[in-house]
């Protein structure tokens, strides 16, 4: 029987550090679209990602949510997160959450996402 000395306390995650699946998906799709012709295959090979799934992710043709793959891709893009299920989820869009380790990392992510969103809203030249 384990003693309490061998059990590490599990702290409550800071809810302000969570990001929704939809936001992470939008960010990753943009970053993947920045890769030039043939670079997606090299990216997948370098980080051992399933090429076909990543292409489907890039093209918005995934058949199911890939929260763990998104977490791994975020890490490859310099954002370490913890992916978890949202116990209060009422639908598909908010089923998964990504917890950032701190406010600085989350701030960088949100800043980049805001930039991506501003590009999507600006009219083409």
C-alpha cells in the first residue's frame, strides 16, 4: 500500500491558461499552410508525424478530433501544452482543452493567434 510520502499532490490547473481545441486547430492549420511545397512531408518525417493525417489536418478534412496530434505539433512549434478533456463539455468544439504552462507562453500563443485571425478578416489585396 503506497504511503502518502510517495504520492505527489496534483494541483488544480489554472483555468485562465486553457485554450480551446478550435483555437489550437486554427493556429496549427495556418502554420502548416505556411510550409512550402514538399515541406509538410519533411516536417512530418523530422517529428515522426503521420503524413496523411497531417495533410488532412492542414486541409480541414480530418474525420475525427486529433487532440494528441495537435499537442505534439504544438510542441514542435515551440508550445509545450497538456491536452485534456473538458469535463464540462457540451459539444464537439469544446471537448478538448490545451493547458499552457504559464502566462508568458499563453500570451505568445494568443498574440500569434490574434495575428492569424486578423489576416483572415482583412480583405485580400
